[in-house]
């Protein structure tokens, strides 16, 4: 099976009066059809900007300055805006983090779901409205006929997110990008939305790019994982290697894993990663994570590590990726 999405050496910069912000700095990632890639990292790591780059939704002063975004073999960075309009919402759909800012407050729910069906699928208004109701039913919204006539402010946060998923599923996209789609929802609604996304993947062979800061979500949904920090990929591996007993791991990934509460162990305080993500205009010399890393050496403070393959399919951006040697 070939790669549906293959991003190579992507650089997305924001050119400001105070300097150039390298929000995405040399990112490589890929997804096969029917697979879920989890992209994880703290706020400011470049996760969302990567997704906006894929859809070419960047606003000034941001722009892609280097790299390829190959989708079904076509480089999206070379397409015209007209050609990108044909892809957005059709071949590639996105579920945004906050549905209230993504749904138009002055249009009924049914009309908003109908729009991509009319634009991309050639349906007339009646066909699109009927299909919209079917989509609302598929995402388990009760009384979909009534909800289709409602406005976004009539619905709860969980219902609005389901509407966003219905819109994303409308044209049966080849790639679904989900940017923190369950952040503000309770765990019951989260579980239901995860089931919906898994159904989409299994029934339509859709690839999913799932962006989150929650490693617990990644463990449940993803096939492969990319860990990002300050616009760079610091680790890539299968979900089994990230959460399993691999002898290699980036210290940042280790810190994220240690911060997850355990039901089997009673502790007074949860582990945390000291410090915070550096300002993009004031990145440290050498390894970007060195100021927060308890294993950092003088070499880490001065030299920039490369992303190296430590095992087949497992890449780590670290001078000391082997846990045993690092802890001695």
C-alpha cells in the first residue's frame, strides 16, 4: 500500500517585524490509507501549523518556504488556490479544535453540512439536505431532522463537534485531519467520537491525522506516532514502540509518558517536565530540548542532533537515545 500523504522537509515560517518564526522546521511524516498517525506535543510544538500547511490555510505573514506535501502523488504546495478548493472538504477534510468558531452562526446546521455536498458531489439542495440528515444520524445525533433546522448556538459542545464530524465525513475524504477534536468534551462524549472516527477509518479506508497533546488518546487511536517539539520531529515510531519496552526513546517523549497518571501506582505528585517550550524567536543553541532535559551534556548545549534511525522504523532526534546508557 502506497503512502497517501508524504510530507518531506516541510518548512513553514512566519515573517514578523521582530524576526522569523520557524513554526515548522524540516518536518517529515507520512500516512498510509486506512491508518491513523498521532501527532503529539505541547502547545507551540508546530502540530496545528503542520495541518494548516497541508490544507494551505496559512494567513500572512505565514508561508511555506521549503518542502513537499505529496497527497496521492500530487505536491499540494504547487497547486493553485482554485485546485486546492477542489481538495479541501472533498479529498481532505478537517475537524477543528473549537467547533463554535468553525460553524457559521447565521446558517442552519443542515445548510452547512449541505454545502460541500452541493459543491463537490453535484447534489441539488434537496438531495444535499436529505444526505445531511443521514450524516447527522450516522454521528449518533438524536432527532437529526430537528437538529438540521437548528443554529449552532442551539447545540451543546458535544453536539457541535458531532456536526463538525458529519461535515468532515460528508464527501468520504481520503484524509481526515483532526486537530484536538475532543479537548473541551467530557470523557463519555470523547469515547463516542473516537468510535466514530474508527468506524470511518475501517469502513472507508480513510487515513487519519490526529493532533493532540494527550498521549492517552494516541494510545487508543493511533497506529504510528510523531512527537514534535519547537517545530521539529523529535521521535517517530509505531504506537507499540512508543508505549512499549523499546530501549530507545527521546527524553521529551519519556517526560510526556511519565506525566501520565497510573491507576496501578499511588503517588503524591505527578512527574512533570521542568521549564516550558522556548519562545520561537529565542530558541536555544544546540538541542532545542537541552534546557529542559535532565540528561543534557555539554555536547547537547552546543550541537544540533539529527533524526537518526535507532531501530527499523523508529527515529529519534537525540545524541543519547538508548535508555540504558542514558540512565547509567
